C-alpha cells in the first residue's frame, strides 16, 4: 500500500479544513515545498495535493507552487481541485503533475474521464469520490449529486479511471478514524486501485486500511497534528 501525505493549498498557503468547511480553514505550515521535502525524507514517494482555490473558483493561483512541488520535492504529485476540462489537465501535465484527480467534473461530464484515460493513460487518471451518507457530493463538497457512491465508482472504473480516491466527508480532518466498512465495500466492488482519504489519526488506522485491500491512504491532519509518525506509517504500508 502507498502512503500519500497531503498538502491543501489556498492563497499560496499550506492549510487544513475540518470536514471540508472553508470557514474552518487554518494555516498549518509556512512553506509547502519544505513540507513536501520532509515527506520525502520520511520515505514517502508520492504526495496528494488539493488546490482549494481551484476547487472553489477554478482559478489557478497556486500554479507556481504546484510546479515547485513537482520539480523540487522529489515526489510524484497527484493533484485535484477544479480540474474540469481537458485544458485543465493539460495545464497540470505541463506543470509536472503525475496523476490528475477529477472530482465534480466526473459527475457533470463523465466523458472527460474517458477522454483523459485515452489521452494520458488510466494510471494517471483518478476520480475523487467524496461521499456523505453514501452519496456523492460535488463542488467543494457543498452539492449533493444524488448519486450512490458505489454505483458511481463502478461507472468511473468502466470509463477508464485507474484509481478512485474515496473521501468520507464526515471523517475528513476529524482524526476520528477511517471509514473501514465503506472502504471494504468499495474495494470489493471495483478492481481498480482505491485510495482512502479522511479520518486517519494513528498507525493502527494505516494497518486497518491496508486490511481493507486499499491501494493507498492519504494522511493529512494527523501529520500536522503530530498524532502519527509518517516514516512509520510508510513502513507499515509497504511491509509484506
């Protein structure tokens, strides 16, 4: 299993939210690139980046930081937040992004997923499934799409998504533990990689996610709050 430590970018700052609520935004580090280098020093090979400005407005005000992370961190960067068109994906490809996370656009324009997989390869295309009470939420988690998360996952895999990033909104930023039962159901329903996001608080959570069959786990608040040792999390995830 792969550990993906996370950086959320807003107005050029490294921030965190509670349950995706923008009213709870707070800065957690000064220099995103320095944080990414600490991730690498701890043994991480990949990182998860969310452009919160892109998610809210579609504006690419963090592009320079994204490029710096791709070129200077030594990590493969997956990025989400407002990727709604092929032009958006091509722009991120030019910055050096390794894997694109298509979120709201996968609901409103599912053919983008198919086109992206054909253009870049399934291994570089992820669909973010942000769920609340088993239903997919969009547009920064504020709109209920009415879609069942498991049904939607199957549709996205069929369109060519190589990875599904599953976020339980009620767990995100809470340190309340990952949604293990939901992860088990999702891993059983699809054959592509599933990455768990939200709720990881301690090393036992990493081991428990691994047991679900997930291909990866995102670690965000737990790292910044100091409740988890990233190097040890990487070791647990990668051991046989």
